[in-house]
C-alpha cells in the first residue's frame, strides 16, 4: 500500500472537488511547482490511488430525476446465479450503481428514471425479468444531501 503524505491527501481532495483543474491551478493551491504536482498526480494514478475521472451529470436535464434504491435478494446463492445476475444487471442502463451487500438483501441498486411510472415499467419489464431474483424492496430518494 502506498504511503500518502498530507500533500497527497490535499491533492486528492482538490482533484475530487474538481478533476478538471489544471496542474498549474493545483500547484498554486498546494504551493508546489507544476512539475511536482504533475509527478504526484501521475504517481497516484500509477499506484492505483486515482483510478479514473468522471463527470457528474444533471439528472433533471437528462430526464432522470427520479432516484430509487432497490434491494434485491437472489432466490438461490450459487456462484453461477451470482455471476449471471451481475452480468445481466450491468447491462441495464437505468442502474447507475450496483453493490453486493450483506444483510437481509444481496444487492443494492441505485436507479435513475424519469418518474414513478417509468420506475414501475423498469421493474415490471426489466428488473424482475433478470435471472434468479427472489424478491425486491424499493425506497425512493426525497432529496440529496451529499453525493
């Protein structure tokens, strides 16, 4: 495991807040040279601390402002069933995130759709048709606090 110093941690925090900042902008905030910041970023990437960059999207503008969290329990827990379910759920465009979890359910999905009728259609036509689903439980986002 890579040892991170305070400068690395501050750099990571700055990149998490805005990954589009230039090396020069980061260098000014860290009071380091451009070269030093460039080398630190590359090292964090090489070591797998920074695994990628992503864009945050406005769900409202995409017509997908309805957010549901769906807990899924598999009917049977065989290695083949798990793999088959995971391969299938990855292909569902409405599923933004999927986690294998402990507790009463096996998976937690974060789903973005337009509204409740669209969620119902997703559940009826797509999710419940996936292999090996025993049951599901859904909760709906009222508002986001931290993302």
